[in-house]
């Protein structure tokens, strides 16, 4: 890749693509703006026109990560499949992303909570939860889940699935397939949401 890449407007994308590869393989600590510029065949000055420092690059990388994750989750919760199936598919999509890109996911959350996190990153990091809330609300409206605070149910679901993702990426499932752990967890959470209706006080 030559210096002409910058003039064609492709350098930012090239730097992000290479940064994704490096962080995916080595973690954020292995990322260097100077080495990244060398990898794509441009000067450090050329790369600095797009990313003022490493944190700015990590911020952009986190945005890319959330966009990819949100797209997978969006595909999972959309369509005409039964609500329980879409709920399970969303959990599978999340854990699958975590297992395939553990260092990327850690970088996404770290960058999100950094003091200099961009408004774009903060916004894109909050896309998935409303989609899950909407799925639960639709299931409630259809009578498949009892009425109740959908936001609370979504947080419980996220906590459970993120827990599976953490166990899987930290190799703490003791050989139990993450796919089976995810399926069992989402099924258990869904049964709990369904059963919540039987706990409602009667008049």
C-alpha cells in the first residue's frame, strides 16, 4: 500500500482494518500507531491526520466493533421467528462475537468508558439494549410474556449472556461447549420471564 491511499480517501479504513487485525490477535497493548502506519505503507504523519493518538484509534475501533455486533444482534431479533427463538439467537450472536473477538470486545467496553469516549461511540454502544427491550415488549404485547418492566428483563438477559461470554473467553466452562451453555442460559432466562406472570399478585 502506498502513500496514494491517503489521497484516495482510503487510509482511515485501511488503518482501522489493520488495527482490528492487530488487536484481535494481540490485544490493545500490541497496537502502535507508528507500526500501524508502517504496516499499511504510509508515514506516521499521514496516519496522524486521521487519528491524533492511540486512544482516538481505539475509540474508532470500538465504534466499528459495536457496529458489527449491533448488526448481528439486529439480524437475530428481526424477522418472523417465534420470540423465544429470536431471544435465543440474540444470545448466541453476542457470545459468538465474544468468542471470536475477545480482545476486540474488551477494547470496545474499555474505550466506551474512557474519559475521552466520543459521542459516536457512546451512542452506538447503546443501540443493542433498546433492540432487546423492543423484542421483549413485542412478546409481552403478543401475550407470550407477562406484562412488566421490559428494561429490567433486558438487563437480566444481558447479564446472564455476558456472563456466559466471560466464562467462555476466560476458558472457565471446563470443556462445556459455549453454544450449549448459551442455549441453556437463554432458555432458562426465557422460562423465568414466562414464569414471572404466575408470580403476579391476584385480586
